[in-house]
C-alpha cells in the first residue's frame, strides 16, 4: 500500500507522516514488491537501508529505483511499476539476475 509495508498480509511498517514514510517514498518511485532471497548478507542490508533512506529531494538526485539498481544486489529483488505513454503501466523486475521459480 501507499503508506504501509506488509509481509504475508500483516502490516509490518506504517508511519503517519508522508514526508518521513519510507513506504510512501518507495510507492511513489514505483516499487511494489521487495524480495530478500537466501544468502542475504549484512552488507546488502546496510546498502539497502542506505539507498531507501537517502534524501533524494535535491534537484538532480537519483530516485530510489536507480539507487537500488546501482547497488547490484545479489540477494535482493524488487518489482517496479513504470508509467509509459498515455498512462500505460508496465511491471518490471529490476534485478540483474534471473527470477527464482
């Protein structure tokens, strides 16, 4: 949801202020799902936290999707909804490794 994060149907994060709400920021940048896979390392978690909490409000700063993509995670996947021409929407897996089935 726009202002909450859920895990298996249970809300695990919510914040009343949109300015300080990480879920609102991720949602606004098109991120709809984050997947942590087996083998997740502490460095990846710290890099992930750094990317999603960085202040991107200054002109020219990258959005969260770009910051995550630049980290080239091995054990974190994320699904992004992008709007194209005439409101057309596309869902993309923005990771650099094949999907796990």
